[in-house]
C-alpha cells in the first residue's frame, strides 16, 4: 500500500518575488525599523509581537546570555577559528555545541524542573512544601539542581537580582520565580553550601512565567551566545590567542614527560 502523504505546513513565513511576510507582518514595512532583534525573536517564537513589558523582560533575558568572557564556548570558537579561519560559521557552531547542562543550557533544566513541580501555576499548592520535595528528590538522586550555584559568582550572581527586578517591574514575576527562590534557600540549608540562583536559573524561572515550553528555552541561550561568539571571532581575527592557548597548554600539559 502506498504511503499516505501527511500535510506539510508552516505558519512562520513566506515570500514571493516582491514580498516577504513573517508571522503575518510585512518584513520591509512592518518589521524593519519597527522591531529590535529581541522583539523579532519573540514574534518568531510566539507569532505575536511582544507588549512593552514582555519586550523589556525578553530582551533582558537574551542580552544576559550574549557574553560572559573567555568561557569554554568562546575558547572552542576561537581555537576552531585558528584552525579553520575560512569557516567563521564552523567556529560559531563549535562554540554553540558546548551549551549544555553545565554552561548556559542549564536554563532548560531549571525550566523543566519548575514545570514538573508546578504544572499549573494557579493550583492551590504550598510552595514551601513543594520546594522541600524538589530538593529532597534531587538530593535523593544525587543530582545537581539546575540553575543553582556558580564557580565564580558567590554569594550572589549579580545578574540574578537584576533579572528578577526587571521581571517584577513588568508583571512577569509569579509563582515560578517564587518557587525557584524557595528551592535555592532549601538547597543551601540542606547542603550547607552557597548555592545562589545563577543567571540561567533566573532565566529558566522567568521563561516559565512567559509560558515558553521548556524544550525551547535552551534555544534562547543558543541564539544569544551566537552574537557573542561572532564578537570573539572578530577579535580573534585581529588579535589572536587561539594558537597561543594551544601552545601553552601543550607545553604545560606535557612538561612532565619532556626531557630536560
């Protein structure tokens, strides 16, 4: 029996010889000069232009993730570019491949954790007891709670209170932000360690307030960090450090086996 074709459908965009439409808006006349990059990203994802309040919070989220110094993703991009300067896109891709459960991508884990703990934010649930249960479950599984702790920023990740402030000022601080803060407090008390809510934990909670599906949340980090990596590659092309890093690591890592 012949396979029955399934409908192929996309609601995002279409174009003709003289028109480009994105989510129902004319690209040249309704988007260019009217929307910033963050607002266009929001439109692309949701099919709706953000309100002024949504725009402020969403742009804060993605701007937060653009840059954080000579991180593993920046190193991967720079070293890849050193070996293949003809392929800028490969260098960006190399940096983005490292956005996982430890760096940047933990926002996805935080969002998933919060949604699973509180599927309905309007439910009559004791958040204090719920936070206790979440922490106990993660400790019982000996798993790291996503969105908590940072190797550098202690006792507070300076990005977190500002993100929560912007969310509060714009009506996007609700029960998920509250739950994340309670989880952090419970986790610190249970572990005896400093476990501040890091930027990705704050973003994961705020993304839940938006109602974004947890499976797409990491994508915000991907698109934001791509901008930062292009900046690193431009600097690498003008003031390279990739080869120097390679040579220094080679010298130090193998010094003990080299003849004196």
